[in-house]
């Protein structure tokens, strides 16, 4: 594709020096727009996933972690060319860039025409070298649990299969990434065996294409793709958090939606990085004091130390709700300072019977109250309902329960008081 016929390209520049961004924009004037990119690996990978740039420029003359940035970007998006910025007068940056596996090196002290020529050549070559064009821009939803046992895995499995079935006629694909603890609960709920676990997927990131994704991932009868944590959790130490997040962003090209189950996952740094990459996150919490206190502790761990503001992207799903417990759903949402996304009823027996039959409740009892309460959440993720319309029934249900529980409401602040 020639420069005359192609639309203006988008370039990312990872440099702590604002003057370098301005220089590159002037140099590539007419070829496209240059956007500043984060200088941390997870942030850079997330930005690449969001903007789908033609080229990523990494400043090896100013960024101390330039090699790390180049490695992370290349591993997550092997089809996106990485070009190093530096000066040939100082050999160290050029050598570091070579070892990082960049596609080319642009001398910032050389003629501007050389940089433009490099950019145009890579743009012209990309349609031929890129065997897997980015055909999707999938969404990423993370499910967190206030504590182990609140039903995150059950929600994730039923939600993911329902979303997959809903989008099947339109050719939309869903993946479930079960990274919660206890490990691989979703495989049991879905009656599946997962050969490619999460660490294997991260290690094989460069092999990703349609064939690999369609054959390596375990598939449910609905067509849902699944991967789980490895049986030996020590294997997780072999991969970096940045590379794990890179996988999530890479999978956006192959799945219209990813449901990531992080219920019980205890590493706050990994959870925080995953939340940064996510489009939306739901905190699942039981309607009881113990879960509420655990939820507050989790939110405090995820919130920056110098901030006391609501965490962006996170909404509340109240699970195992029973009106007889006199614990209002919207009352809990207000105390946690989170928007109420949904309320799922207590259906332990029905869910248990389905599991014992090797089936999901969403597959065998479409009119069950749990499945009916799940429907607005599925519609919300599928883009059919705006956020407000999707969770309005849940908010109304929580308010009705709160009114019934006025006699007990004055006790709630006592139990939820911050330590």
C-alpha cells in the first residue's frame, strides 16, 4: 500500500522526553500522528492494544528501561514493528536495541528523511509480513471476589457460556480465562479438560494466529474457549506480570470478549495491572458482613496509598442474595462506594444439582431465578443495554430490600466500620 493511497498512520513514541515526541511528530509530519506512550511495560502494551499503531518507537537514548519496553511490545504484538530511537555516535543504545530485537534503528542525529524512509518502508511491508491482521477489538471484563467462596467461578462460567451462545449467530467469540483460586474450578464446572494452561499460552505468544488459537485452546460445546492456571502454581513464577497482561491484550484480536476470573487471586500487583488493561471489572460479594469487610480490605489494597477515591472501572455484583437476611444490596454498594451492577439470588441447591450433573445452570434451567438475573449482565457485556439500563433492576431490588430492613439498617455501619 503506497503512501498516496493509504490513510494517515498512527505511531506511538515511548520516551520520557517530551521534546522527542515533538521531534518525531515534526519528522513524520504528513505520514501520520505521533502519540506519547507510557514508559512502563504494562502501560505500553495496553496502549498498543487500544490504538493499533503502525509503528512503535522506543527511545533508547532516554528511557532506562527501553529494552524491557521493546521486549514487552514485541512479545505481545509481534506483527507491530518496533523501531529504536537513538544516536549512532554512542554505540551502547544501538547495541541494546539490537539485543532487544527491534525491527530498525533510527538515528536522531541523522537526516530526517532517513527516519521517514524507515517508517514508510515498514508501513509498506506490513500488509505482506503481517499474516494475522487485527480483525477484532475485543473487550476485557475482570471478575474479582471479596473472598474465596463467594461464587466468582460459578458466575464466570455461566456468564461466559451465556455470552458465547448469545453471540454465536453473529460470529462473536468469547474466552474464559480462569486465573482464580482454587485453580481450574471452571474446568470442573464446564466438564472440560484444559491442555493449554495460562503459562503455556504466555510462553507461546509469538505463535498466535487463527490456527493456533482455534486448535490449542480447550473448547466447550458452546464454542467458548478456556484456559486455566497450571496445576503447579509455581510455574506462574516463570512469567512476568507484563507478559501475562500482554497475553490478555493479544487475545483481543481473536475474541470479542474475554471474561477473566481473578476470584481468590492474592497478588495485588498482578490484579492491579490486569485491572488497568480491563475495560470493566466487577467485584462479587456476598450479602453478609464478613464478605463486606473482606471487600473493603481488597479495595483498600488496590487503591493507591495517597488516594481515597472510588476505583475506576469496578462495579459491584451482589451474589447469594436473600431478602430474609435483611442486608440491602444498594446499602452495601453505598458503603463500598461502588456502582451496583447486578444482584444474583441465593440458589445453592439449584447450582449444586447442575454441577453434579456436569452441566451449567444456564444450560439446563433457563427460567431459574439465577439465570434470569444473569440475563441483564450478559446483555450489558454484549452491548445491547446501556450500563444504566442493565443494572437498574438490580438497584430497584436492592432498594426494596433496604426498605424492608430499616429496623436492622442502623447496625450495618457498626459492622462495616473501617479499622
